[in-house]
C-alpha cells in the first residue's frame, strides 16, 4: 500500500474524546457510541456496550399497549398490519384513514403511476422491501406499536450493514421512536458471551405532507378524503426511507421490534406508519473461495427529476440507447469483477431498461467507441429490468479487467418514449445517444451522437472487486459545487474526485497506485431546495439517516471515509445575523458528523496497539472549511462574517477531522481570507486549478497526519 494510504495505528471511534496539542479536550458532536465491539477467537461479534435509549414511549396517542404485540415475517407482513392508509377513489365512503381526519394516499399513485406494485418488492437505497397490498380497503401499513418482525433464515437478506424502513408520519413528524434489533444466536454477543440486543432510534420520520421534499424517496400527487373528494396538495404525500446502522454488520439478524409509538391515528397527533422494511446487504458477496469483496470506484448523485439540455429543455429519449462515460478511480482486482448501479431515485414513473452493457472506452478513438465488444449486463438473470419510481437496481457481476483511472462506457437502452429522465443535474460529462434501436452491443460509436445534456441520466455508480485478503474501502466526497466541480472542464474527468485520484496517482512519495475508491457525491447547491445539511427537528446528534445522505453516501459500496464540504449555500441564503447564520450551519455540520459516525464499515480493519483485529469500525468523517465566496456568488459582509465564524468553529471543535479547504484556495492561504486567488478562477467561477488545489491539500493533510485517521 502506498504511503498516503497507510492504515492508522489506532482506529479511535469518532465519538470518543481526544486531547489536542493545546491541552484542550474536545469532543465531536456525538458523544455516545451505538456500541463498541470486539471479536472472540471464533470470529463472533461481541458488544462491549449498548446505546442507551435517549427517549421513552413517544406515542402519538398516548396509550399503553393492552394486547400482545403482533408478529410477522419481514417478507410477509400481513399479520403486523393495523391501519389502512391507502384508498381507491370511488363513489362510496372509504374506510381508509391515515391521519385521524379520514385522509389517505391515492393507491393508484403508488401502483399505476409509481410502479410500487401490491405485494411485490421495491429496492430503495440498496435494501429490498416487500410491499403490502394497496387500495383494497384492508390494512396496508404498520402503525408502529411494538410489532416483532422476524427475519427468516433463508429467502430474504438477513445480514447487512443497515436496516431501511419505508415510512411516513401523519399529524406531524414522529420523533424519537425507539425499537430493538435482535441478532441470531452466536452472532452478536455482549461481554458475557450472551446474545445481545441492539437498541435503535428513528430520530425523525417526517410528516407525509409537511415533511421536506428533498428527503423523500417517493412524492405522490393526490390525497383522498373521507367525503369521496380528492385534492392535489402543492407538497403531495411523501414516503421516506430511513436507515438505521447495524452495530454488528454481517451478523445474522433474527428479528426487528418496531417502536412502541402509535396505538391509533388521531387528528393533530403524530403517528408513525411503516410500509415495510429491509436489510441492506453488505458489499461482500458469496462465501468461502467464491467470496467477493466490492468497492465503489465511481458514483454520480441522483439530484434531479429532469435532466436538461443546454437550452434548458428536458432531455428526452424514444427507444434509444444512452452511452455514458465513467472515469473510475480504483481498478478491479481479484476476479476482475464489475457491477453497475442504475437509479430511478428521483423519477416519478417506472423506467424499463431493455438492455444494458459495460465496456472500456477506446483510448485512441475516445468518445462513444469501445475498446472491445461491450459486455452485456443482466438483472436477476434477465437482460431487461423495470425500476419503480424512487427505486434502484444493481446488475449481476460481470468479468472485465478495469485499470485504475480508466473510462468505462455504460450503455442502456431505455424502453419507449421518456419525456423526463431523472439523474444528476450538473454532470460536466458528455453523454451520447443512438438511433432508435438497441445499440448496447455496438463497439464503434458510429451510431451514437453526442448530446447537449447538462446532466447525466440513470447511472448512479460502478463497483469493482477488491482483494479478498486485504479488501480496500471507498472515500465518498459529499458536498456542494466544491465537490461536484460544476464549473470545471466538461469532459467528465475534472470533478474533485478526479483531481484527488490524479493527485494520489502522481504523488512522488507514493507508488503510483490508487489504493481506495474515490466517489463523487457532489451536487451544485445555490439554493436551499437541495441543500445537504439535515433539518434538526429532534436530537442535535442523530444516529440514523434520511436521504439524500443515506442514498448518496451510506449506501455506497464499502464506504469507510466521508469528506463533507458544504454550507456555502446555507450562508448565502441566510438573512439573519452572522451569529445566527453561522450557528445554523455549525449545528447542521455537527448533525451530519453524528449521523455518519454512527455507521460502520463493512470489512474495515481496526488496529489496537498496532495490531489488526477483525472488527468493524465507525466510518471516518472529514469536515472541510468553507472557501471564500466567489464573484459569481458573492456574499454580504454579514454572510462573510458567518463563514469565518463557521471555519473557526470547525478548526477549534474538530481539529483532527478538518481539512482547511478555505486556506487551499484563498489569496493569503488562511481560512479567514475573503478572496479566492486569481489563478483559481475563470470568469469569476472556480476553475480546474481550484479543484487541483483542494486535491493537493487533501493529499498533504491525509498523508502527514493532520487528520487523525487516514483513508484506507
């Protein structure tokens, strides 16, 4: 392994206190650990401590449970259902009542419009969830009242790194709902060697109508009412994916107890509805000699329901094949496995891909020309796959030797005419489109024409295999335009992820290899519509996550390290005092740090006294200072003062987690300078040199122990 990727000598939990050189003791925002673990000689996870519940029974209708808890299987939840929240608009009175006022979700919006079929499965944020039957007049969701959801030993995913709930609240947000996860015998043990339970908390499940649009996995159009009328609220009913980290990733889960929160629905009182839940698989597939370890090598944020063309009109296709280039970071290793993630996360209707393929780009011809015949991709053994609105899908593995920093061409034939394609809004990446035919198998680019798309549809990520004996992880860059590089060169090779990859590969103190995946989860953010800081409505230190964080960061393949670079848009949209503006951003960054630090790596090695132990460690989180505002997006004197205050807070509060991006690009090399150096700007916007300077600082600070834990 190159010097810049050396393992840490002591993998300290990000939650633990630490003492800095000034003698000042500092703690991160999240002061409690879900659990610490050791592993005995047999390789069984052992819990050293359990997370203390920070809340008691917060029922929307404050009544104790008077009957035994309902029990069901995770893939057949009918015996746990106890409320009807969906209805079919008819001329007869509906019995559906989601909120105590006789309001309900229009079932056709779920089944016909969105593709969430009754009794079928939907995969959201990597977790497959079995849905109930909608619009039948019978129970179709679980009001969280302490039900026990068992996880069968076969036929479903029963090991992973997180549980994902598809949920919504009515009567206001549901806050502080706590439940229990029980592991199978000899899987997750307490210090006495006995089976241990894991307490979990859903910090906030947003209200179905007033909750944030940006966090929703599915936004619907209609709301039905008990008087047989139907309305279309400006902010339609929403369903949220809420993830909870598993403290013993890879251990078999035997059951999940839902929070004892809601005994019924009552107008104006919070009720917690759960449509279903699933376990997100780890990035280790197979067992024994057939085991494969996967790591993300490229990603693209899903942040728009409508990719546009350069003239502002929607990008459309009609039976055509899209060919999308992806400039990867780490190359494939053992087995040369590749798998591709396609997403309809921001879509409003199902999309069908008739065929898909992957190939290396021809390094001489470039463009849409492949170096060899593309390798077909399959999904569940089929060439074609339909992805519901809000959903995602991962291809089955194929064999393809992928060098580091190569460009892959992913081709997908989209079925029928599509008037709006979801994906990444500002991609700075060329996209090619073919004639109306399946061209996924074409080697040459003769049947493809470069589009004027400003965004990138459907393609969400690419994973490759990593050595089984010494698997590596991925670094996810989560942030605004400082990550997305929305003003960089539009060749798909000049995002911050590319700049960091290039810096590592050309580092004179390294060996030329890129030793971990570097994933771009950046989105241009100039308004609060798509800002990345969580809305703090309950705890200041949440330990679970909603979207976009869960989808774009925590669901990535073998993420071990996350770099957070955001806050500028929040400051530029704040009109309060500098202190108020700064504190809002400070609290948001602290909450993000708490959320991500509560999750665990899939197969990372921790070190005690310099010796590796088989233990899953917390994700490592880096926070970056906010660079000076630019001429293209200037701030007021008040906003500048707030920026400087935020930077001071970060440097003081998180000294071993902070990368000083502000100093890297400012005119005098400090975090307080209000001006970006001229050499890093083009037309008042950050240039490629700007992102190269950020990458150089990253390389220096992660390689010289400025941060406490280097990436690996």
